[in-house]
């Protein structure tokens, strides 16, 4: 029996949810909170999403979507265009390369992997920004941004996992 239009739209919507949720993370990350100095240490929420979906459902978040999300983040935050795209693509490549290792592991192992991968992303980001501005940037704010991002991973990882179990189990 041929699927109806509504069934096809349902499957399409389910398949677009990782991309959509990652876009939502970009928009949440740029919300003006009016907290002095917070923009410098704001967590890298799209990095959380790219890491999670890269491990658990990489077929639903293709590399061109990760590139687009990185470029959008650059444009919306005022960062030099391409830096966040390169960082997110680097994280995505590492996660895809290590996906078999993470499959079936406990949450603690996945979180530990995130701490290592996001540390590499922070160093790469620092190097790219320093090269772009042709000066060594103070890594203090980046370090606190890293700590905040790692600290938020359990909440968002749990949220994404629940979303995956509720909406992506049938496709």
C-alpha cells in the first residue's frame, strides 16, 4: 500500500527534527540575556546538538546541514564567517569517525567523549580566532565557555535522547 501524503509529511518532519533542533539551539544561544559579559562565555549549544546527533542519528544530520548551521551561527553572532562552520565540521568528523566506539556505551562514556571533543573544538576555535585577528586571544573566556558547555551537556543530552525516543523511533 502506498503511503498517503500525510504519512510522507510525517516521515519528512521526523527526519528534519535533528536539523531543526540544532537550529533552535543556534537561536537559543544568541538570545540577548542582558547579563554583562555573558556573550563571551555563552555555551556552545549547537556543538552539543551536533555531537549528540552525530553519534546517535548521523543520517538525519548530514554534513551540509552542519556546515549551514555553522555559517548561520557565524552570521548571527557576528563571528568571522566560516570559523564556527569549520569547528562544527571538525567535531562532526571526529564524532563520525568514533561513532562505533560510542555506540552502546554508557552516558558517562559519551559525556567524557564530549568533554574531550569539545576541548579540541575550543582549542581549534581559539587557534582560528587568534589567526584571524593576528594576535593571541586571552583563552580565559573560552575556558569558561568550555566549562559551561560541558556542564550543560547532561541536560541537553537527556533532552535529545528523550526526543529521539519519542519522535524518531518509527522512521
